[in-house]
């Protein structure tokens, strides 16, 4: 498997973002990303996919019902081969249609807290839980977390000046919700994204872009394990990337806290082996192995409960119990333990 780094959620002026595709791809190249997927609100922008500055730029969209107040239920859509935004009023049908077309659907920023400081910072979570067949969830959305940290004017100013001191990880409630969604054996892929807009804001006489695309691309990303190195053939590479996403062969990393390349989470039971996103049919006990590129607090979680915890670069654990196993790693960064790596699960049957 080959590891590549992707960011799967961002906007251009086709919706409410500030930079166009070409400039965003240049920012992604500077930040060292391999793949970006531009997801403008309710519009699938055609003719933009391709390699730019060595970065593969793909186009998906973020669909929601614009007439609904508040504007909840944002759904990230990849590979749906056509416009599906007209189905926005019915998230269940929207997701059905996407899946039927061979596309992927992720519930974006499903839990939000919002901020009372500004109407634009209101919470827009996922609310329609009768949806089925979605590929997964956006477990960690950088801008959603940042917004939640803006509880007061002084806190907002502090956050704008020192964002790396306020970003801590996905919300506990989102992690809990993910575990709940998987409790009945359903596979739910988790991804982590920037949700970059690059919008300048006015602070007194200053006009400043608080979160340039490039900065956000150095923060919360999704690392994908693809079958072969990227070939520079757009159609073929797109297929490999969306296959890995669909299979959950990926982990989320806050790369600013430390380059997360090389993280692995594997399981073995007799001759059977599995990595993130896959199922393992056990024969007796299962041996889990976690390898981190740098030391951190590694926690192995089984059906939502921590079962092993260790400070270091490795963790090994043996269990006879079936269920959903996933890994979280915290890293000491800017004076506190912060969320660093969140693996997709191995489903032991
Ligand atoms: Zn959104
Ligand atoms: Zn967005």
C-alpha cells in the first residue's frame, strides 16, 4: 500500500470560498498534499479535474437544502458523476441516489456548537438521522472545531492570533456518535478536513485572511492507503483514491502537530490479516499492532471503550473479543496533549 495525503473539503468563489482551483492547488502543493477535492456548496463545477503543480485536484460538492433554517445537514459527495444538488431537500433520497451512481456520501460536521459572536457562526450540524447507506462521517472538521472555541470576544481574538493553541481534536460527542453508529456492526468511514474558505476578514483597519488554504492544508488531513503509486492518469488515480475512501483505508491526522506519515494499525488472527477499514474473520485470538512515526499516547478502543493505552511509538494487544477496534493517538504539542491521529476501525467478526 502507498500512503498519500488528501484534503477533501474546501470552497472556491463558485460558492463561498476566496481562491480559485488553480491557486488552491498551488497552496496544496506548497503544503505537501498529494490530493485535494474541492467541494463547493450545491454546485458540481465541471472541467477542473486534473494534475496542477503535482497535486491531483478532484471535484466533489457539499450539498444541503439552502431554504432550510438553520442550514443543517451538509453532505460531502464524491464521484457521483453528475449534479445531485436538486435532491438536497431530502437527504435520505440524496444519499440513495449518490450511492446508486457509485458515489460516496459523508455527513459533514455532524456535530457543531457554533458561536454566539456572529450569525455566520451558528451551529449547522447533521439533524436527519433517518439517513442510511452513507459512506461515512467527517469526524474532524478544522473550521467547525475552531468556531466552537470562539466563546467570547477575547477567546476569539486569542484563537485568531494563536490557532494552534486552541485546536485540540474532534469533539468527544462526535467520537461518541461515531462509535454509536458503528455499534450495530455497520461500517462508517471517518475523514478529517480543513473546510477551507480563505475568506479575508476586517479587524479594525486590517484586512487579513485568518486561515489561508495553505495553513489549513498543514493541519487536519486524511491519509489514504492506495494500492499503487499515483500514475498521473486522472481517471485511474481518482478511482484508486475513491476506492480507498470507500473502504475506509485511511486515517485522520493533525499534521501540524507532527508529520503522521507511516502510521499503521493492523490486526492478525491465525493466517488472516487486516488493516484500517477492513473486516477480519478471526480464528481464536486477534493480535493488534499500532506503529506511530513519533511517540504519543496511543489508545486502542474496542466498541467505544479504551482497552489498552501506552505512551510511546508502538502498542500491541491481544484479544479474543469480536467488535470494532480503532486507535487514537494524542501528541504533546504547544504545551498540551492534542488529538493527532484517528484511525479508521478494523472490524473483527
Ligand atoms: Zn458545511
Ligand atoms: Zn464546507
